[in-house]
C-alpha cells in the first residue's frame, strides 16, 4: 500500500468530508517553495502551506536554531520559570511590534491566541466590576476553530452546529469599497451601548474569506471610535503578520494601533506550532493587583516552549534580512504585473493585490459556495498541474513563500490563467 492509501485507514483530516474525498498526496520532502510526493511528483507550494512558511520548506537556518535549542534546553515550564529564548524573543518582538504593544502572552496556535485576547478583554472589565462581555466582529471573518475564536468567526457553515453555545458576538459589514460609511455607522451605534468588550478584526485582509480587502483609513476610523468608547480592539494578525501585506504587520499601515494583536502562522517559519497574543500596558495593568484572583488564569502546557521561541527568533531574523525584504518587494511587483495582464480577461470579475497576496474572482452565474463545484474543479486542476492553491468559492488567491523564484511564480500565473479556460 502507498502512504496515501495507508493514511486513509486512521487519519482524520481537517475540513474534510472523507466520504467524497480522494486519496491525498503523501508529501515526503520539501525545499524552499517546492514539495515532492511519494511518487516523486513535484508541487509548487503557492500558499506557503496555509500561510505558515514564508522562508521556504526545510530552511536550514531555522532547522539549525531548533537543533541547537533541542540539544541545549528543549523545554521548561513557563509557570514559575523563564528562559533565555523567551527573553530574547520578547526583546526582538518589542523592536518590530507597534510601539503601544508592551506585553506578550504565549500559546500554541492562532485560535488560542484569539481565545487569550477575548478572555483578556472580558476579564479586564470584569476585574473592574464593569459588565461588558459582548464582542463585535466582521461578517465572513475567520479567527479559528476553538469556541471563542469560532464564535467570532462569520463563515457560517464552519460554525452552524454550535450556534446557541457560543459567546455573544454581533457581526458588522466589512468596510469594503462602498460599504465604509455604513460599516462605521453600525460600529458606532453598537459601541455606544456600552455592552461590548472588544472589536476583533483581521486587519486589511480577511484571509479565509478569500483575501477580501479593505483600506487602512476606514479601519483607523473604526479603531478611533472604539478607543473613544472604551472598547478594546484586537487585530488578528495570524495570517497578515510577518511581511505578508508588504509591511511587518498590517497594523503598521494604521495611525491608530490596536490594543491587542494575535500572532501565529509565520511566527516560527512553519516549523513549531506557537502563537503570541500581545497587549498594551493598560490591559496588563487591569490584571496587576494584590488580589490573586485578578490574574489572567490562562495557560498551556507548552507555553513559550524554548524550541518554538528559538525557531521564532531565527525566523524574525530571516524576515529582517535585506534579501527577504527584496523578495517581498519582488513578489509584490510580479503580482502587480500579472494583475495588469489578467484583469481584462473576460472570465474575471475582480482582482486585488496587497504585499505578497494576489487574489482574483472568477465571474459565475450563481453564487459559488465555499467548497462548491467550481472550487473543487479548480483545486483538482491546480494539483494535477503541480501547483498547490486552495480556491475559496470562485476566488483564487496566491500567497507564496517569499523565497519562491520568478520562474516558479510565472509558472503559477500561467496555470492560473489556464484554469480560467476550464471553468
Ligand atoms: C489561521 C487563522 C487563525 C487560526 O489559527 P490556527 O493556528 O489554525 O488555530 C486565526 N485567525 C486567522 C486570521 C487565521 O488566518
């Protein structure tokens, strides 16, 4: 039996209806933007394996940092102890985060980074004896699959089985072109009721919704409204963080900085699962008290795992190299060139580019569902052609590792163009 066949016996895959799913390719090797399956077939990983892997697969610099850490101190509990890599990583993040961010809380994945932010917002007010527990989020948001994160997410078929068991979250329209004023007004009406603890958003790009984009100036206005009304703002930068939008963080495009930020995905360059929620001093102070019960009682066994911290440090150092910054600018320019070339294609409805993110929407007769027929046809076409892309409904997006070569990226564009002829 092949690996691909043996996999089916026991493994339950994410977001997968196993009754209708085909056998999955078994990947046995990766290098830079490329992956190889057990039959030797080569794939270009044009979505950086769900956006985690900007510096390329099997990166030896990160691997060496991990090896060194594993053979020096693989793990120590973070309750009651600290270690050099957590200190160094904190110092490094303080250099690159918006300068209102002063405290870091470690966890294991994007969803838990969001949970920590939501819990901190709610408990902050609870500690002060103020009743404010509701959350505001955007339609079609994605913040993860644990309960709090799921409650804040708006992609309904992901969460419909659990409605009624979730946090109270009110959803507002995404301020895309033409919706800015109504979105701002709805937010304003909500926050003025004094019932809301926090507004959570994916800054500038809603990844899982299909790279839906909106402008920094409108988000700035929304953050200012929240600031004025004592509602915390949470920038979920799990996808956008570490260079994807062309700046280190999407929040770097803003004048008003969020109160909290959620980081994961590219944090460790796709090696060790880790996440960080970052906070202003004001939020931290809301827990700083002689009363033990006012502490943030949250933690995970692997909190601030030294190996994860070492991988994150090596990753951020890579991001800061001139070479990597050039790569980001290079991909951005290639995306813009491709956009000009493709946008007049008769099958195309819209295109958009931000940083290394490119997205196009295909014209359809009917509204395409998230995992609909067109999406599946496209997905299979890309895989057949050795390109890993996961369209969302009728949206095809590219978010490649920064180390992808021009030739590889041109190949991705060519296959995307061909795909327009088959749907
Ligand atoms: C992926 C993602 C999450 C969830 O992260 P996991 O590590 O999958 O739990 C949360 N927010 C955003 C914006 C994401 O893209």
